[in-house]
C-alpha cells in the first residue's frame, strides 16, 4: 500500500504566504546587476536573523489573510527554506546556461534580466515542482531556443526536444554539435536520438512513396 502525505490547510496556507513573501524581497535587495550575487545576499540575510522588513511583510500578508498571529513565526521560518529552494534552482539554471557559452566568455549577463520566480510551481510539501516549472520555462519564447533545448534534453521532454530542434537556426545546431556536446555530454545522446528519428521519418516517407507508386501502376 502506498501512503500519501497530506498537508494540513494551515501548512498549505503558510507555504503560499512564504512564497509570496519570497517573491517580494525588493526592499532587501542590494543595488547590484548580478542576480546570482543578489540571491545569495538575500538568502544570507535570513541565516543569522529574521529581517525586520521581511517580517513586517509577513505580518502584513498574515493580517490581510486573517491568519492567527502564531503563524507569523512559522511563515518566517518557512521563508528561509522556500528561498533556499529558489536559490538552488536559479544556480542550477545559471550553471546550465554557462555551459552553452564558449570557453573564452567568462560570464553571460543575459539571464540577469530574467525573473525566474514567475516560473516556479510549488508542491504542497514545500518544494518546487520540477516538471511543471520546467514546462513553464520550455514554453516561454522569450528564452532562447538553445537554452530551452538543453533543458528539454536534461529533463527528458521528448516532444520539446524535437520541436525546438526543428525551429532552431542551422548555425545554433552547429554550435550544439560542436561545443555544447563537449561541455554537456548528455546532449550527444539526444542528438543521436534525433538523428535516428530523422532517419526513421525518411524511411517511412520512402516506404509510403513506393506504396503510392505501386497503387498508381495498377
């Protein structure tokens, strides 16, 4: 028998408030263009104490939702966990994106303008829903095809791997075969899969053409 952990309404509500608070840390953010540095700073300011500005934000939301006062500290403690989840995901996405760049490029700032918080989907147990979050990222056309293609490969979204490859410029395909495969070996597996799929499609086309020609001959 498989047991399913059921969260209480109080726990689900606390998570929603914590996520909302973590999505509105602008008052605590230092003036730096490097989003990775910013996220580390925001997380670290929760490590040693609870930020008064953030706590006031929690109290404001708790009051608006008519939550009991005893929930405020619970939400404050949960914020640290929620923001750590955000930091881990953001760091992994930045690391993946950095592998797309040539060795002579030390850092790309294009993701600094992307607010990944809008993509995150949460499970009721307080962790990011991997599948739904990646689906959001893959379907956002403001992100470049190269990056989305690599994500689709890593999270095994077959349909997206194929559809993104089909719309990708030839120059990007060459870059993937030449550079990305060496820095991210898993991509080689998917390229072989795509090549075989293309070969299967060609074989099917040939077979269908022969069937049509045979039928026309009668």
